[in-house]
C-alpha cells in the first residue's frame, strides 16, 4: 500500500522459516550481519531525510529487541511498517503490519533444506497470530504468487479469516527477473480484479534490478 513511498529499510538477520524462494538468504539460510544497538539504529535512521521506516528481515518479530526498537523509532516520530510472515507476535508499535503468510509454494526441497523442511512446514501457518495481528494493527496481507494454482490456495486460506478486507489483500509475483515478473503480473492482475485484491508489483526489481541494498 505504500509502494513508491521513500522509506528507510532496517533489516534484521535471522528467520524462523526457510522459504525456497527467499530473496534475502543472507538473513535466513546463511544469516549474517553486524550487531548494532537500538540507539545506533535510531540515530542512523535520523540521519536520513525520510519519515518512513520499514522494519523487515529475515523475521523482525523473531528479535526480542524489536519491541524497544519500535518504541524508540516512534518516540522520534517515524512511521513504522513491519514486514512479517505472521508466525510470531510481539507487542510492537506499528503503523502498518505487512503480513506475508507463506503458502505451500514456499516449502523448500528436502535436498536443500534437510530438517529445516519439517520445521518450515510446522511453523509457516499460525492462524491465531494472524487473527491477533490484524485485530491490533492497520494491516495488509501480501501473498507471494508463483503459479496460477496458488490462487485457489489463497481463496481457501482467506476463508479461514472472514474479518480480512479483500482490498487489503495484495498478490505479488514471485521472482527476481523482470521478464518473468511481467509475465506473471498479467495473469495475477486478472485474478486480482476478479476477487477485489490488489496487484503488488516488485518495484525495487523494476527500478534497481535484483541488487542487495535496494
Ligand atoms: S520468511 Fe521471508 S526472510 Fe524468512 S525465509 Fe521466508 S522469504 Fe526469507
């Protein structure tokens, strides 16, 4: 919903899932990064001429310090979006809870993931967390769509959450290459029109290509 809004991205490292299509493996499959204190992060954000902070990962809700971080960012006036897979809950301060539930298309192969495949499957669907998050915060639900058959799974998924407003459901094509994204956008867009959802384009790929840091 805030596509195109200039934003500072704060990316935490570490994730409780292992999606096969993860485009930030440096925060999940092979987590890396440097430790920074909350005051260092807030100060770095304040150096930018920008009012919006997107807290993403990895899975930011995995980090205990995320609550204090959001309190500190809000205290100096930032608009806070949190990007989460919706499997963990914490009493954060948040202006837009951007929940990206992981469908069966996220499950990694056994060859690649080993025991992480079972852990991913056991963790990726946490309906009570979704109910609680969307009850407490302004929200959007963003599904990663790879194949036309994913549409039916989304419809069945949403049937479990009658309180969700279809206009807050975004469908985003899976991929990191522009030509493939455009091809998927064509049929996803039609599906969205049929069901009152919104197409979510991967504008960072369009503008910058698949580059880390964008
Ligand atoms: S939830 Fe997000 S960060 Fe974690 S593995 Fe899946 S795509 Fe990657």
